């Protein structure tokens, strides 16, 4: 007998469009670590519903593109070009 797992899901009124997600990503990249969540939402160049904004923030957190510090400020942490550089670097010697 197979067990069924029930997943609790929130009802999302509006799913964000790709251009909206990219706009939020670019704004966070340019203003890295300057804004808390509510102030960031109020400062975006294009207005959107707060619930839609929260869906975008949840996606960016889940995909490890942003982080939120102890003060609640949002910072951009996704730098793939730097990661490639460090992965190709030779490791330090152990003495």
C-alpha cells in the first residue's frame, strides 16, 4: 500500500511574468544590500502587487540568488563568473 504525501501549497493570486522577475533581479543587483523587503518593493521602477513580489523573493531565495542578512536587508549573492574563477584556481598548499 503506497503512502500519499500531502503537500501544503499556498494559493497564489498572480504568478510573475519573466520580465517582472528579471526587473526585480536587476534592481537587487544594482542596489545590493541597501533595502529591506518592504522598502525594496516600494522602490521598484514598476509597481506590482505585494503578493507577486513575495513570490519573486521566495523564488530568488530558493534558487540561492539572494540572501537576507540579520538586519533584514536583501543582497545579491549569485556570481557564476566568480565561481568559475575560484573553481579553476589552484588550491593552497598545506604545510
